[in-house]
C-alpha cells in the first residue's frame, strides 16, 4: 500500500468487510481478549484467550463454522 488517500480508504473498507464476515460472537471475544490482555502479563493474557474460546465452544456459530469447513462452503454466522 502506498498510502494514497483513495487506496487507504479502499483498504480500510476491505478490512471492514472482512471483519463483518466473521462470526460476531468470536469477534467480540477477540476484541475483549485484546483489550484486556494488553494490560496483563503474558500468562494472564493467555488465560483470557482460553476463557474466550471456552465461551464459544457450545455456540451455534462454532458448529456452523465446522459444518461449513467440512462442506467446503462459506459459513453463515448468526451470532448464536
């Protein structure tokens, strides 16, 4: 990226589209772990990641992600 204004906007929009396509529950947990982990030592930050994963294990979105992977298709996340 050269930093031209139009290119920066386009790259930002591409990044936003990519984030919007992710599982909303997982994205929320990632953001939480990053925000909280920045203020902790490495071991505590890693525990935050484990806790975040554990919150997602039984979600429908995780199951949909596994199904979509196995079926070689794009997942349809619903935030459940």
